[in-house]
C-alpha cells in the first residue's frame, strides 16, 4: 500500500536475483494472479481497497494459489496480529523494516555499497547504536548524507541542529521530561506554527501532544539524537535562560492566535514595537492554557526566572519560564488587559480579562498578590463557551441524580453543596440553577465573584466595600420577590442566619459550605450560630463532592490493590472476589501520569423526619451518620470505591482525595 516501501521491497528482491511484479492494490493483485502463478506472494497488511489478511485468507482457500507461499508484511508487531495472519493461512509474518529501509535508501543513493550495508546490519547485534550511528562511526557516510537519507525516509526536511542557534525560550515550549523521553526539541516558530526537530518525525502521538501543550501547529523535522539532546541541554540550562534577552527571544511569532484578542482590548495594546513581544507572549500563555484544557495559570516570581505553570486535571504542570528582567512587563501587560492598576504592586488586586479563542469568548479571573520575589499572578480560566451546565452531564449516577432531583423539586428550603476548593461545587450549583431556570421563576444569585453568566438568572456581584456583602445582599434580595436564591458561600453568622431565615420563609436557597462531608454541613451551620431546630426545619439536604482523576484509557492495566490503603478507606470490609483493580502505566497521551481527565463522586444526605429529629435534639455527627447510612446514604469513600471497581480511577487516587 505504501509506494516507497513497495519500491524498496522490489529493489531488494531484484538484488537477490528474483523477477518481481509489483501492484498497488488487492484487486490488481487478484487480476495478475489470474494470469500467472508466482513462486511466492508478499501482501501488505493495509491495502487501499481491502484488508491484507482477507486477501491472505482468500488465496489460501483458492485451490490454484493454496500451494504458493504467502507472506504478510505489516507495520504491527502485536502477537494478536501475528496469530490472525497465521490463522488466515499466511506462511510467514514480516514486520515492516525500519533500519533496512534507511539502508536501502543509502545504497540506492550510492552513499554505501550493498556489502557495506550488510556488514553494518550484521554488526547491529554487537555494536552500540542504530544503523545510522554505526555507519557514521565507521566513516562510511557523512552526517549530511545520513540526514538526506532520513529526510527521504520520513518525507520531512532534515535539520542539522546547532545547539547555540536554538533559542532557549523556544526550546522550553515543550516540558523537559517529555522532550527528552521523545527525543524532540522545538527549534523555531513562525506564523502560528512550531518547527519540532524529532528523531522519529512519524511519531503522531508526540506531535499531537506538542500541539495540545503549545497551541501551535507542528511542522516536524528530522534530526539526529545527539544534536537534539545537546539542544535540550543548552535550552534547559537556567543560567543561559536567565541571561536571554526579550529581543533575542523573538517572541513576535509566539502567539498561536494573535488576531483572537478581543477588539475591546486592542486599544490597550502598547504601540511601542519593543513591547510587542511581551504582548504576544502573554497572549501565547493564555491561548496555550485554553488549548491545554487547564483550569488555572500560575505566574510565580523566582530567581533567576519567573515560572509559568498550568493546572490540568487538578495538578500543576510546569510550562515555561520567563527571565526576571521581563517579568514586570508581563505582569503589567496582564494588568492592562484585566483593567487593574499597573502602578500598584504593594497590595493584592483582582480583575477580569477576556479573549476570543476559536470563535468563543473566554474569560479569565485575575488575582495578583505581592511576594518577596515580586508579584505573583494567578488566572482562573472561565470558558463559558465550553461549559455545559446540565445535571445529566455532571457525572451523577442514576441513584444520585434521582436524589438531587427530589431535593430541587421542593418549593422551599435550603440545599448546601460542600467540598474543598477545586472540587466542582460551582459547576454543580450552576447546573442546578440551569435546571431550575424557567420563565415562571425569579432566580437571584449573589456571588463573589460572578464566574459564569447564566441567561435568565439575575446575578449580583458581592462587594463588601460598598456594603453589598453576602449577608447584606441577601437582605436586599429578599425584597426582590425571589423564588430561588443562590448564595455563593456561607462564611459567617450573619449570612448563615439570614440564609436559614430565607429558606424558612418560602424560598428555595442554594449555597456552599467548606466541610469534609455531607453530614458536616449540620455541624458547620451550628458552629456559625444557627439553632438546631432551625437547621432541622430549613435544611432539605446537603451534597458533598470530590473530583477524582480518571485512569488514562491508553495505558490502563490490571494491578494489585494496596492493602494498607484499602484498610484505611474501608476498614475490615473485604473487596469482592471478582473485584479488579486498575492503574495507568503512564504513556505519551497522559504525559506519564497514568491519568487523563476527571470524574466526580458524591455523598448526598437527604433530611428525613428521623434525621431532622436527631438534628433538633443536637445529636452528634456520629449518630447522624449512623441514621443517614441506615436510610441509604452512600459515603464518599463508598462512592470512590464504586469508581475503582468500575475501572475508572485508582485506589490511590480515592485515598489521596479523601484523606485531605
């Protein structure tokens, strides 16, 4: 099926003295075989018009060709494919050669003789390195000749890398661990594309991951291993990077989508050409975060450089560094975009900026705080275009979805969502609001800040400086004839008592609390000064949640459970006999972490009459939990173990998220 491989195969067989007929498809081969019977047949696995194995099966069952040896040539070396080929009737299974193909190109170009190639191939078992390195060591070919042959082999340009000519900041666009593991290095950028020098430029996984991480279209180049490693050594030398100047960085081409900057912000772009690289660097960081699917961007001042990290699937990952002498300009640019005071660097500031990426508006909530090393910036990504606030898409199982639906169907009362920062509480709250949103309801929220704008919902931004904190805003909202009220967070006595009063007077009130589990919501409200009888009368239920990292489907494998972790999570409970435990081995897609994406788990407490009586009596949390379990409460640990048994996450991840 591959023209080059077909030509090389014919060339090698003819060198051995055979007469060879080569055809480009299964149909052509069948037509040829009807006219003449050969001594042997070589069939490619992935023919353009049929599967090579099907053709093998057809020929082995044809009385005319059943006695002719048939060999299947395939790029796959998996045992299952080999077994299928032999079951179909193949006499031999050949894996598409890698180094021999390079050797054939070198012979055909006249760089080496067939005898020299055969000697080098025979030495591969005893000499270190691949074919190209052996030929170089023997002075049979030059580096340029090897590069030309590699260029023909892969169909991409060859680059003779000079490490000193590779900009360190460009080399750092790909994380060091990934670059060294895959033997690749970014060597240039231009017009929204990135040139990536690779030992194996046909490595689609590496190309895809680089595009995901950087936000650029990758143009692969082929280069030699030692040159790539030398460029990486220099690129990740902190001393060299710290001395790199902003002009040398040539950041004018670092933006993946410079034109996507919101038109309202274009007026704030500094016209001075010397500032343009900084403008584009900031835009590159923002668009790269969007493409990487991260939730937060961290810009941290350190010596000798500012560190940039993305939080992806709840974990921080280093992305790049910025020289110290450039970091002030970068922070100033972000402040300009977020409408913040660029002259103030001694107190914390908050702001908001918007860019357009891929035709969608993406908001960033910006926070700066002074540290001993300079101003630290954190930007929370609020991608309204990619958010789908729908209860059915939250990851709630049928059991939990039914409980939540029963809670929000009540006309009045309080529902609280609990969990640590980053556990998905806001997404759950917005999904509930979207479900309740209807023309017959007046929904009002008070938030700090308003993260996402919901059509049809009246959203109020909390502002303590102007007397509009949660408690005061709630009092004003009560005069607005609301049906549903959402309070971003209950933090103090005044907010707690006002919220409970609103729930008791005919309103459905939603809010969040920082507690470890659903039962803890009762104790937390009591600690904030709310009477037990009011809690029992107002609280409809509470939802505790966590986000667990999902096992990467590309490298998922069976594993043995950690007995100590199991005991800490489940006590004396024994796992079922047929229970299977999985883990992610770590692969290119998940960057070696073993995880890809996240999934939620929930613990939902519904306030029943029996539980309400216990709350009113001031029963301890242990007693409340005992009653709730009898009435069907599934704990976070049990919900996590359900996901472990389903093969979606690991025992270690459940323990890590719940132990905190």
